[in-house]
C-alpha cells in the first residue's frame, strides 16, 4: 500500500511555486516585503546573543527550511562568521543555495524522517517555516509544528529560534498559522525547555521565540 503523502508537503509545493514565479529574492520565499524580511533575519540572528555563545570558534548554525540561504546572506552582510548548514526538504532550493555558496554544507532532508542525516549544531533557526498553514487545519498544523519543535531541540546544543503569526491582531488569515503565545509556551516548557524568550518587539504581526537547550540535550 502506498504511503499517504504528508500534509505538510503542501508547503514545499507552495514555496517552490513562488521560487519558479519570482526567482531569488524575498518574493521567491514568499515574503511580500523586503524590509520586513530583513527584520526577520536580524531577529533570527539575535538568538546568538540572547542565548550566548561557547568558545571562540565560529558558531555552528543550522538553518532549517533554508530556502535560498537569505539568512546566511544576512550573516555575511553583517560581518558574522558562522559555520552554516542549510537544510531544506526541497531539492530545488538546496541546489540554488549550493550554487551561490558552494563552501557551505547543505542537506536535502525532512528532519522528521531523516533525523540521522542532519548534524548537531549550536543553534537551529527556522525562519518562516511555521507561519503559513495553507489548507491544513489548525490542529493538523499544530501537530506537525509540535513534532518539528521537538526535532529541532534535539539538533541544537545551545538553542533554537523560530517565528509564528500572532493572535494579537485585528484580523487573522485562514492560510496563516496564528498561534497564541500561551499555547506555545505551555508546550515548549513541558516538552523541551523552560528557558524561553519571546520577542514581539520588532513591529510585525508575529513573534519569535528563542529556546535554550535543557541540560539533557547538551
């Protein structure tokens, strides 16, 4: 019997369609506004300072759902030396990233199915991976997100960062994943770590969390 296709692969199809339509720019990873995208990269980079760094070597950063490696490009433009690994479920995105940055490490993988192929890093970043649910129900999306957060925590020696659409807005879009901070913190604190920083100070209709790894994960 053929295995059912995971619901979250709709996200892969969606982003690849945006890439083919718009190319290598913010719209190619479905960020409608370039300045807002830059803000998100800055906030993601902030996890290194908020959770601290170990030693003097370049921190190992795993960019989950790396897309076109725009986060790495932001690191470069801001003078931060990182040991970068990009992971994406889409071979198309990975191949385009490899062509731009051949000295980086890239893996085509689904962290839920290919965990052993994904390296342990100091930090795991997931920028925009959990903001759109498309045709999935809230419960379907939340089930996937919960599994992803646990998987991310297992690959992060120091901690991880990711962002979500806020519920503290005047309206909500059905295709976006609006998640309450309380629901997220309850899950993370009970399943992963109690070291949680919530950032909603950067002017967008979303928030970012930084989660420090618990001792059992170091």
